[in-house]
C-alpha cells in the first residue's frame, strides 16, 4: 500500500521518520543535537510545556531538534491558544513546531461468523507549538526560563550515583567493554578511571541501565533474538540510546557527544530499520520513555511526594 493510500496519518510517521533518516544519512544522530552547541551544554533539560511539565517520548526528540535548528535556548513551548490565555501573542510570521499526540478510537467490526466485536485502532495527531522566544507579552518569568544547570557538576554526578544505586542494579567494574548481560542480570562497566570524565561514565551507565530494564521483572522487552538478529539488536540499541539521552537530561548531564565504536556501527542498521518501518522511531522513543519512567519509579519518594500522597 502506498503512503498516499494510507492517508494523512501515515504521512505524520513518514514526515518525522524522513527527518530522522536525513540526519543519520549525514552521520548525525539527531537526538544528540541539543548538546552540540556551547550555549546548550551548560544546561541540559527536556523541553517543557507551558506549565513546566516536561515533554516525553517522541516529542522530546522533535523539540530538541527544532530548538537546535532554530536557535532556541529557552526550553519552554506552548500552543497558540495557551499563549493567548497567558496574555501573550505569537509574533506575526512565526511558524510553529510539530508535536504529536497518540490516542485510540474504537471501531465495531464483524467477524467471519457474523458476530460484532470492537477493535481499538491507534492514531497519531499532530499539532503545533511555539517556543517562548516566538511569543511577545508573556509574564516576565517565562522569558527568564533557561535550561540552566540546577546543580554544580560535582553535585550532579553525586545525584547520578545515588540514582543508579537506588535502582538496585548489580553494576560490576573491570575490562574494557560496557554491556548488560541478561543471563547474569549484571551491568558490566569499565573502571571509572578509564572514562574521559565523570559525565561520560554516567552517559554510558545510563545506556546500559536502559538495557537492564528489558528484564521481564521490570519493563519487559524481548532480548531473546538480540545476539542472532541484527535488526532486533539495532532496535534495542536505538531504545537504549534514546533512553540514555532522556535520562541524562533528567539528571542534568550531557550524554556522550562522541558515539562509542560499537554503537557507531549501528548507523547502517538503524537506517535500514527506519526505512523498513516508518513507525520504528516512535516505538523506540515510547520504549525508551517507559524504561526511564520505570527507573524514576525506583527512586525513593521525596518529602513533597509523601506530603501530596
């Protein structure tokens, strides 16, 4: 079935996938762009909604890419209507950036015996948001919202150390390779001293910890064909790479800017996966989001959380 025959819903998947593919074909991992400029490295965060809540999944990739392409340093985004409700107005001539909303609708169908049954059909809806830099008249605090580092570098690393310790994952050190061994349920890391800096260590550990979530006792992703099927391996590595970016942003740490040699080799496999399946990047982002949410769920509740419960 052609892309045209599938209608506009598939066009959204294709349009976004084509954008990701274009970056990969140029040797650029588009999800890494937010940390490839000096004014962004100091402040790592996810894109934020008008109410301060972070975006998740595919929308993180979309807005990170837009922010770098258009030079936006403010992480906050909102719709045209939200800007109006806050007393602002999108400047004339400004164009919005696409984000997506996934939902389902129920369709009643008839089976071969003539009986009726309901089938849930997923769909994707696109809408536009504008960066605060495109809007005039908002309350002043919106314009002061920058992707600033909330803690100094030492404190960020200490926070990351506590985060990984709270997961309960078994992390061993030694050798020259980083990997997750499903049969042993162990994360293996090279010695800390062999990394360029502490942030690089955290970035690699984030990647391997996302793999660790695949166990059926956790999020549950099938790794049985990882060693045998290059396509399945590429899909899982894409999930871990995206999850590492999400998690590093949450911890205020810039992820690896230079791809590891073993992961750089996945470039051709990622391109093939995306060419064969226009929804693959959406699936990978969704799996990565679930993995990171699971890891956050292993952290002890803060006093504010307990008070609100």
